[in-house]
C-alpha cells in the first residue's frame, strides 16, 4: 500500500518498484542537499541507502537541514539521519559510514552501487566522486547550491564529467549563504534524476541550472572534452 501511488505510475509499475527495492545508492553528505535526497529516496522505497557523513549537527545547519532538531546539536548527522530515515520507512536498509570520502575509500564505497548522489560543498570531494564513479561505471548525480542558485548534472561514462567542466582548476568557493528552500529544490531534482537512473529511464546529459531570483530553469548542454581523461587514466 505504501507504494500504491508509484505503482500506479506508468513509468514505475510493479517492475519499477521492484527495481527501486533492489537498488543500492550511496549518498555522499547528509546536509542541506543530502537530507531531501535521502528523504525522497527512502520514502520511494529505494532498498539500500548508504550515507557517507562525518560531520556533527551545528545550530547554523538548522535553517535547512530539516531532519535535525536543536536537541541534536553536537551529535553525528549520519547516525541521526539513519535513525530518522529508518523510522520514515522501516522496509528499507539504511547504513552510515562515519568518514569523509577519500582517495582511499572512494573506490570501495562506490563499487557495486546502482547510483551515487553527491551532496557536498567542496570541489575536492566532487572530484573524488567523479573519478571513482567513472572508473567503476556507476552513474553519479552531481549538484550544488549557492543562495538562490543551484544546478544538477549527471556524470555518466561516455559523457562530460566535472573535469571536462574544469573543476580540477578551480578552488572551492567560500559562500556562507544557504537557504533551505533552494536545497529542497535542488535535492528533489537530484532524487528525481537518481530514481530515473534506477528505473533505467533516459536522463538528459545536460546541466540543469536554477535561478531562484528569477524563478528560471535552463538546460545547458555540456560537451565532453576529448582531452579529458575523466578520472579514468
Ligand atoms: Zn571529463
């Protein structure tokens, strides 16, 4: 009954719901983007969610990280997220790795997943996820937010990657601004792309940009840089 409204969808049906139940997804980060991603994947019945998160809850997280409360300040985000997602949907398996994504753990963590969803705030971790996913041929859903702006971009083998976009040459921007509604928009889009990938549905290779000051979305075609080794070399 929980999934009746999804099974009723032409794009999902019983077969699609079974695909979701068997899916293994790694979500890197359980913050502003990670929580809407995790919440919607859990509610939709994605069978196995693994959270990579080593951070603790701070008061300044609470304007956007809606699974955490003032009583959680100082506690590990991953443990709290795992507990609350399991309560939202007891039928799925949620596990938590209390580490950062690193050069050493990226390959084993990505291996065997049906998709990885990147929900982090720095370039170095994005590149680690980019390279590990391309090497393992695991689709990656990448996204970022800044104030009222955001983007979502799927990194798929054979297409453009974050290195093609020049991410290896730029420093992580230090933006102190963040608002929950933008994280909600972009995190929901990441979950949507992830679910489409799990169902075997086509995903446009474009970067979808969001401008919340003008309420505009735009599809930006990103071309593969033939000189890029896409982390595979
Ligand atoms: Zn590339």
